[in-house]
């Protein structure tokens, strides 16, 4: 049985979504924007979407960036995971 390989991403990759799931509150949104500005300066903040969980305890924040490489994506993921209120980064 052959294993399926994940799709290859060609960089730069416009409209690359990053979804962050964390505890609800304005701090989550602020932190996500801060990290994205650090690693993808000038990303379109107007495209940020925030969704609330059914019980309101968690928020899902989705941002769209132009991904420039694996190093950038790894750095974003690592910086987001440092925050204890963030539960998952996709």
C-alpha cells in the first residue's frame, strides 16, 4: 500500500489561510494580528474572520497571508503556540 503524499505548496502562495483556535476574548485577536504582522507584514486585516464556538468559550480566527516559504510558516506556528490561550493552529 502506497502512502499518499501531502500536496506541494508553491511559494510564494497567495491567499494562504491560517486558522487559530483559542479561548475567546479580545486578547486572542490582538495576539494573532501581532504575530501575523511580524511574519507577514501588510497582510489584509479586512479579511480576518472570527467565529465563536457554540457555547462561546472559544474563538476561531482565520487570517489570509501570502506565504513565502516553509520557514515563515514554521515561525508563525511556533510563535502562535507560545500563547497558552491558543489551543490549535491549522
